[in-house]
């Protein structure tokens, strides 16, 4: 059997199994095991190895810690207070709550280097609130998913660190290169929601006209978010002040939420238990998908399929533009089945020598790469943000509902990607100006 | 009888696993913060906290997987699946279960081998305060075994749904 | 049994590092090419980067278990799997250069520390087949260091044996992943790091540090290549002889390549406005004395083989001081 056929089957079997409703982690791991058994049995050892080494990561410690923080915040009532402030300030604008969600996600993105924290926190807080005000489900889920994905683009960013080390690009420069594209996308999402809801107010109804708030009410609503602001200052402060690593900052965030709940008298046993339960559940679910994705990647490499990618890229006509487009396409397609770090690990070493050869700016390419990864987070069937969001939404929300919600936001991501492609300065101006 | 026993067993195991998970999360929070205090206030950075946090993550994957699956929190691509009847869902589950079992049996089998190898190599972390790795490695096949029990229990429930003649409901 | 067999053996190697590491182009790949040439194409080796088949930290065990046919890495990485790797990696303030390291490890029948490492490798189902000196594993700091007291109280990223050295010198070692070091130095979470000199530009450290302190804590940091024992035994005698035959030659050849890489990296640092400080002979001697007294015993305590190896190392230094 040819390598092309084996690789194609490797993808097809996975999709078939996943669509039959097997949990994603089992589907990834089981498909990998099946192919390893038939073609290269010694690769089976990568199953326990991936189970051990994937969670053995200091950056992944941020996942349970931010989940825990998010869950505690949810019970403290301060997240509702923050949301209430957004509501009172811009609730009179159609789609205001969804726009506010994007803003809060943007702030979250500046604290975390990965996507789950904002996604899961806002999924738990913003979604029920938007449902209460009769928002369209698609707008509600879509803005959380798109906002959550910003976590990896706006610094700090774990994907940028992975890429920077493999591509030998300054991580500090990459962080700065991600800032403008991240803010640009956040702006796009906000404008889109605002414009769309202006024309179709039923998607994001403005608050009823009898609900009017005085300036004083608005001010006090804003002031009531001080613990939320404090939490952000603590977490951002310890990272950007050089006091702690991102993993330690997540511990500070969780501990901060712990203390805030205590101050608010909300640190009851029930709250603590409920927060811990949901953190264990979601971490377990997420880590098993990550482990499955690692096994899937390891077997993919054992099959020798990565050579196919290099050949595909080099066979592309149209000079450096053609090659770049092919690379973007490959990242997108892999994004359907693989986790972000797996794609970076697989593609960066294959692509960077070609990028070097063509004399393309690796900083710019890095920004394109990570924006692309952002799209991969949101594109069905396999998008990590989609899984996390599905994990926290009520049981009556199906994966199909989630898929249906992301379309317009994915289109906006493509617009952003195209703009950065045509105007590299969007990414490269800030890091170069700071040098 | 078998069904009831299996049900009680997996329930007890997953509750215990969940409880360990709570402890691990609180550990990561408390020691992540103390690490910073030791570094800044005492100028005496710990050489072991970081490593134990990573070890805690592996154990969290072990116990979190058990707890999460028991509570039906494993995410599925239920695009078509969501609209299927209970009976059709059960049929789909029975058809795909071998793939899950294949993965878990490999995790147990190869995980046990990896644990033995780790013991043979007497693996410790290559850190200045070394921590033994083999106990963590042996926790992996053990977790795989408990997850397999839950998968088998769910499989038995599905078989009951298919062959037990229960009314077909949406 | 002389001459190449008809059959071509295909191997898959996965080292503990990826293409970004100096050990890829200057250590492993030249060795792979030498093996393929020496065996007249009857052994072909595909090299996968760390993470492709297993993680870097698991790569040694994967080769021992036969998931891969071979491994390359440092004793400071797999030291937890095989303490004797520390001897092959190089001791704190141990050998000064390639020639000294070769002499104590293989070159002089009076010492032959290499035999201890080979025995330990065989006990773990591996065969030690390649070696290279990557040059100094040094200190890269934001503060001046001219004597060991200058390290006192300074927070530096140091892992495993580096941490033992750093705390012995009075410093405060901080453990963190390679990927976090750059940002941590830039922000001031730590004041520097220990690293292999040829690799500092790979990590863009020249952007965030001011000083390179030569020869660091280990003037000759080594990397090793191991082959799975079953894969090794499946070769013909002729093939094994050919591969053993290139051990010394590739050692000196790749060590020279690394030495050139070290010069390049230091020049990149100077061009970025950094300063290279070379410790005086007296200061190195002081540090060596303290290392032998306080760091080496910790290596010796890890296994019987290490205890023996450390003794031989000491004897070698004594003999050298006596002018033999
Ligand atoms: Na971020
Ligand atoms: Na995707």
C-alpha cells in the first residue's frame, strides 16, 4: 500500500469513528493504535509514553489552575458583576452582551497563553446570561469560541513559544507580533456582532426600553468589578513584572480567586467542592484529548507521512506566494485533526528551512502560522476550542449547534489572515518599532 | 448482578479518583504560589516544586480521565449522533467500543511494560532533587484499567438497551 | 563474513533534541552519514526530531525498549535513567578539552572510564556508539562574574547537575523549562542561565543576557549516541566493526565542528553588545577544587559505576597535575 493511501485512510478512519460518536480522545488514540498494530507495532509504546509526557508539562499546569479560578469566580458572583457592568454600559446596543464577551475574552487572553481558560469561563458565565436575554444561540456560542481562541494569539502565548524555539525566532518579538493581529480580530468580531445585530436585532436583542440605568448605577456597576480587575492585575502583574512564570501566575490567579471568594463569604464547602469537581472533570476530558492527539501524531510520524507534506509544499507552483499558500492550507487541514502544538511540532521543522531558503521573514510567518492555528481551533470537525466550549455548555447544546455558530467568525479570521498576508506590517511593525 | 456490581465498583472508584483530583488541584495552587514566595522572599528557590507539579499533572490525567468518563464528560462529535434515538445511539456505541477498548488495552499492556522498564532502569527525574518516575508510570496502566471498566460497563448498558427490548425513545 | 551483507538494515533514531539543537547538525547527522558510508550503505538511518515518536525525555527509554533503534542526548537528560551517563556527559570542571576528555574516557588504558559507561549501557539493552564534545556549558548572565563569589545569591536557571554546581557556588538555582528561559531573563524572573555555548544563539539568549562566562561549569559538555542492543546485535560482525571503527574519528571531527559553532555563537553575542569573560586559570582551579570536593561526590553517590568513574577521574587529574 502506498504512503499516500495509508495517510488518507489514517484520516478517513478517524473521521468515520468520530462521527459515529466515540469520544474524541478514544477515537484519536484508537485509530493510531489500529494503524500501528497493522503497520508498525513497535510504535504502540508511544501510547503510555504520550500519556506520561504530554501532561508532564509546566505550561499545562495552567489549565486546571485557570479552570479552578474560573469556576471559583463563577460562584463568587464577581463575574456576574463584571457581566452586569457590561450589560448596563452597552446592553442598550443590540448585540452588546456578545460584544462585551469578546472584550472580556480579550483581557483573559492577556493573562493566559492558551485558549481553554477564557473559553470555559465565559462559556459558564456569558452563555447563560445571553440566553436569558434571548440572544441567538449561534451568536452567543460563536462570540465565546472566537474570543476564547484569542488566548493563543494575544501574548503571552504558548503556541508562539513552541514556534519561536523551533524556528529560532525571538519569543519576545513573536509576542509583540501577535498583539496587533489579536486586537484586530477582537475588533472585527465586535464590529461584526454590532452590525449584524443592528440589522437583525432578534439575534442579540437590546435590553428592553423600560430598563434604563442612571450614570450612578452604571458607575457603581463598573466599580463593583474591582475584584475582577484586581485578579487580572495580580495575574498580569506577576507575569509582566518578572515575578512569576505563566504557570505560577495561574496558581496566583487560582489563589486570588480563592481569597476573593473568602472575602465575599462565598468560600463555602459546596462552592469549593463544585469548583473542584468541574475542574477535575474538564481537565480529565481535555488532557485525554491532548494525549490522544499526541499518540495520533506519533503514529503519523512513524508511518512516515510527514515526507508527504514537504513534497506537497515543494511541488507548489507560483514561487514563494504559492508555497506560503500551500503551507497555510496544510496547517488548516491538519488543524482539523491535530492539536495546535502537534501542528507546530510537525510543520515548523519542515517549513522553516524552506522559509529560510526563500528569504521570508520568520517573524511574519510566525504570525501567519499562529493566526492560522486560531482558525484551526474553530474549524469543524476537530477544533480544540469547540471541544472545551462543548464541555461547559448545557447538555442540550449539541456539537452541531457549536459547529453552526462559528462560521462567520471563521470568515473574519480568514479576512484577518489575508490582511496580514498582504500587509505584513500588521504583525511586524510593533516588534520592529520596539527594537 | 454483574451489572450492579460493576456499576457500584466504577462509581466508588471514580469518586475516589475525583477526590484525589481535588487534592492535586489544591496542591498545584498552593505550591505554585509558595514556589514564588520561596524564590522572592527567601531567595531560596525550590528545586522540587516544579517537578512535582508536572508529576501532579500526569496523575490528574489519570484520575481526571476516570472521573470525567464516569460522569459522561468526554466530548464527542455528536453531529449526527445527537439526533439519534437511544437505541441507535446504543448501536453506534457498540460498534465503536472496540476502538476504545483497543486503545485502552494497549494503554494497559504497553503502559505496564513501560512501568516495568522504568523500574528496570530505576528511572528518576534528571533534576537536582530527583523524584522516582516508576510509581507515576505504573499509575498509567492502572488508570487505563479503571477507564476500561467504565467503558465495559457502558457497553453492557448499551447491549441491554439493544437486546433488552426496552422501548425505543428519542 | 567479511564485507558488506546483501541486505540493507533500516533504522529509525530519535534523539532527545530536535533540529534546532547544535547537536543535530554538528553531532548526530555527521555520525549518521559516517555510519552509512562506513557500512557501504548497508545501514540506513532515518532521524526523527524529539517529539515526533516520543518526547525528548522519553527517547532514551524508547531506544532501550526497542521502540526506536537509537538515541542521542546528554547524560544530564537521561542521567535519571542511567547515572553513568553523567561520566560520559563530563564532570563539573572536569576535562578541559576534547583531547583530555578522550584520554580519560578511552584513549589511555590506565583510565578507560568509557568501559564503565559501556557496561551500564549494555545492562540497559543499549550500545554506546557515538560521542561528541559540544564545548563549554557556560553561564550566561546579566551580571559580571570573575570569581565564584560573584555567583552568590544570584537566581539562575540551572537544571540537574548545573543546579548542584550553582548552589555549591552559593547561587540560587531556579528550575524551568527551556522554553520559558528567554522570557524569564527578559522580565527579570531570573538573572541568567547555564547553557551549552554553541546553542545560545539558537535560543536568542544574546538578546537578553550581557555576559558569557567561560569556561562555565563544564568546559567540555558531551553528547552520546546509543543503539538498541537487539538492533546492534542483528548486524553482521563486519557492520559492527565498521561502526565501532568510526567512533574515534567522528568524535574528533564533530567536536571540532562544535568548537567552530562555539566561536560563532560567542561572536554573535559580542555583535549584540555582549561581553565574553574568560575566568582566570587560578579561578578555574579554585572552582575545580570546590567541585571535586562538593559536586563530584554527588555524582559518585548515584551508582557503583559512578563511584568508580569519579575515582578514576580524580586519579587522572592528579596524574596530570604531577605532569604525567
Ligand atoms: Na494569551
Ligand atoms: Na479545526
